C-alpha cells in the first residue's frame, strides 16, 4: 500500500492551519522564481486564458466590509489556511504579473515583508486582471493558503471584489508605499489616457481618465473627459459606467446630443430598450439629421416592437447565425407570462392569458451566453462571463443574484452580494457558480440543426436566461423550448389557461422513475411531483424491477440501436415483440391510464424501424401508434378513424413531447400513404409539421429531420 510522506520540514496544511508559518520564502527567492515563470509566459493576444472555477466544497463568502473599516495587518501576521475576517492588507506590486488562470504577483508591505498574491476572476476590462508593477492594492479579509510545497504560501483572492486598486494619492496607503501621483496635472493624465486609448489599452485609459477627473475642478475640462471615458466603457462593455459618464458629460447646450446618444447606446447594451428609446429620442430631438442617431433609434424601435408583439422573423434569424456570430440583436417577448409564488418550488412562471397549443409562450434573449460550443469549456466560459458582467455591470445583480443558488449555499448568503462597497460591486464567485449550475441551459447553435444527422456531437453552449430560469420542472411539461443562437423560444405543447403555471423539462426525461428522481434530487434538490412521477410511485418496487429487467433484455438483444434500412430476421422481430408485450403487461392499468409508459418507447421504436425496413406498413402503423401512446398521447387502435391533427389538444395533461413524437407521426404518414390512405397521410404530415414547429421553435421543412 502506498503512503504519502510529507516533505522534510513541511507539515500538512491541516496541521499548520491557523498558525503563522515558521519560515517564509525571502523576497529575493520569490522574485527570482517569479522571473523564471515570467520567461515562460505566453503573451500571445490570442492565447486562450484558463479559468479557475470554484469548488463548492471550499466555499467562503465575499467580504462586504469597506477596507477602511478593517484592521490593516502586516504580511508577517498572516496565518496559514485562514480567512482573516475583520482584517485587511495593503501591498505594492513588486513584480510584473504572471497571467494564467489568475494573475500572480510578488507584493510587499510597508515593513518590507514580501509574499505572493494570486488574483482570480478579474474581468479583462480591469487593470486587476494583471496588476502593473508599482501599483498599490488592498485585499479585504485575505485568505492565506499553502501553495503545495514547504514554506510556499500565497494570498489567494477568489472574489473579485475582495481586492481594490488604490489611487496613488489615497490617504490609506502607508507612507513607505506612497509614491505620490505619477503625473502632476489633469492634462498629463488626460494625455496619458489618450495614448493608452490609441494603443488599445482600454483599462489603462479608463484609469487615467479617472485620475484626470480627480485632479481637476474645472467643469468645462471634465465634460469631454466624461465623454471620452463613456466611449471607452462602451468598448469594454461596461454599460452602467458608460451611461453614468455620458449623463455626467452634459453641459446644457445643443452638443448634449452626444451625451444622450452614448447613454442610449449603453442602455441598449443592457437590453433596457424603453430607457434607451427615451435617451435616443432626446438625442434625435437635439440633432435630427444625425444618421448614427437615426440608425440606433430605429434599431431600438425594432426591439420595442418585438417586446410588444412577439413578432420575429425566425428564418432570417437562423440565416444570420454562424460559428462566429450567435448573439442575435433581438428583444425579449415576455408579456404572456408573469413571475409569482408557486405551490411547487419557490417561484414559477404563470400564463397571463389563455394560450393554445403551438402558441409562443415567450421569447427571451440570453442574459448571458458565451460563444463557446465545446462542452469541456462551455461551463467555465459561462461562469467567467457571469462574474465579469456582474463586476462590469452591477445593475445585473438584482436579476441574476435573485436566482436560486442551491441549498448548500442558501445559508451562506450575506445579503450584501450585489451591493457597492469601496466603489465596486460585491461579487461572490461561489454564489455565482451555484446559480450557474442550477439555472443554466445547454443550447445548440439552433435546435433545427440539432435534429440533423450531420451535426457534430456535443456542440452545445451554456447560457443563462433569467426569465426562463423561474420555470419549474415537469417531466410532462406544457411547454417546449428551442434555441436560435442566444435566443430561447418557448411554445405551448398543449392548451394553457390564464393563471396556469407554466412548466418545462430541465433535462431530457430519463426512462426509469428512480433514476430520474435521483437526477433531480442530486442536481436541484427536489423530487418531481408531476403526474407521471406521482403516478409511477404507486407502482410496487417489484413491478419497477420487472420493467427494468425486461427493458435491459430488449436493449441487450438490440444492442441499444435502432435498425436502419437493413432487413431484420423474423426471429429477432418476434423476440423483441414478445419482450415488448411482456413489458406492456408489466404496466398496471390503474397506474398508467393516461400516463406515458417510457420503458416501452425504445422497443416500440425498434419495431417501427424493423417493420419499416420490411415494408410491412400495417405493422408500422400499429407500432407508430404505440410509440405515441407510450409518450402519453391519446390514439386509437390502428383500425379506427381519427384525426392526427388533434393529438396535441385531445390528449390530456400528461403528454411528453419530444422530437421522437414528430418522427413517429411522419413515419405514420409514410405508412398510410403506402397503404393508400392519402387523406390520413396528409393529416399526419400536418400534425408532424405542427410538432416540428414545437421542437425547432418555428415552421420548418420536415425533410431536415433525421430519419
């Protein structure tokens, strides 16, 4: 048996927790080691930057105190594996930063003590994403941890709001660290900012424009500086700051059109189209012939029409998508729904009017979604974007931080998340990660493309749609969602009454009730109370075990695959048919009346494909009807006359809508056509096209569906 042996002179992190290290590496050794890392640093502007996602097991709250209310301590008083509550440190960067998943610098305090400072989760728009040498920072309630080797420690800053870049003239800076202003006049700072802007060093430009504003009392000087800083903040996507700067640049004259124009663009960037329209209208009144204002005003008007009417050109939206462009310029249509307390779990979405099957329930542009369709990176990309946007645009905090973050973090909330302290918004990265895992959706570039066989597997992005996140789960949901880039489309799969709660499937529904409820319990902390899950719990454990055994036998016999166009031997078809009948008999009539029978979906689909390959159209009809019945839809025997177009409205409230339902109806049309029942075939095509609209979000050619 292998054993782990501690290095000589090195105690475990657990043993040294709370103690002041007996020895720390001297500054010279720290700097020399740091230089070797800097030599290996990849400074390519296109190099992907890794993201440090937080482990919830090590969660700790962000500081909500001002640095001026904390006891400032020297680096020598930092204790290993300790969060120093009520205390803070002020240090100067004594080296350039090594930038990887975070930015690591060597820092020193006023007494000459040196240590490593690792800053994570800073937006690229912030200087703190790579603190320049000579800058002074304050770390609030620092976390000091062992870095994996003897005498090797570092100050670890996970929450971006726990570190503050101090202005050079800030009186809180100790005298030995005080450099005084690097530049003497406001004009000097303005010129430095202009140079940084030309060099596209936008974070430095913002910093220098800020120093110029602080160094001057002249309102006439400040107004154009606010205009310039507003422009840089627009480039950086810091729309809250851009709007504030734009409004601060007003002088009361006709040139104020630019202030309202920039403020309107910032409000547009935040998807606040009503406010944007008001600001742009004012800009247009002041400068009616300006084509840029006219263009932005017209664009804003288009978003307002979408919010009001829900009228979208979905085919044009699809055509505009590309691997490099998935963020659609569209408004969100939410008028058919409202957020209210739910009898199921916390809050939910409710219909504000009667909706018919097929109606658009809502259309929502993602609050946050990176253009990252590699599953291994998508979660980290969304987490990083959430943190950045909450730092850059604090006005998002109310909507995003109000979402459920998981039971494990509910009690840890301080209540100060999203508030402004020391000029920055408090961002708790562990809360953000909890919200991401409980509320994000996996989204293909388009759901239409996702039904095609040529789409590469695993091409899913992760996004956050705040309005949709309020929907509760049901395995037999009354809506279905689809995606076009960063736009989510929700359609009613059956009639919904005004005031009725609207449900969605959080994830594709697993066949077996025990497995799917374990998934819900582990992932979201609830047990599903939908009609299907409640009904299936009435079935004895022995019957559940029998269904599992029979399904496993079918899957083993068929190798978990559906037949193609090849001829399947009669003997194998008879064997699958026999097992399917046994499985059907294992579903109690009193339990499954009007409910889906999900364990029967795969064997019946297999039999559809097998008989289709033999052109046995009567059997295809029989088993297609069984597939529909096993998804909970009300269908007749194969000899009865019925109207497939009514399947979505006459089947009750426990149907499970999927693309497989559409495929079954389309195959049914093919079989009816071959049997000479042309009218039935046409009705099936209409029903399949309707269902395909539910699946893909808008009307599409059924020929695109994977056969």
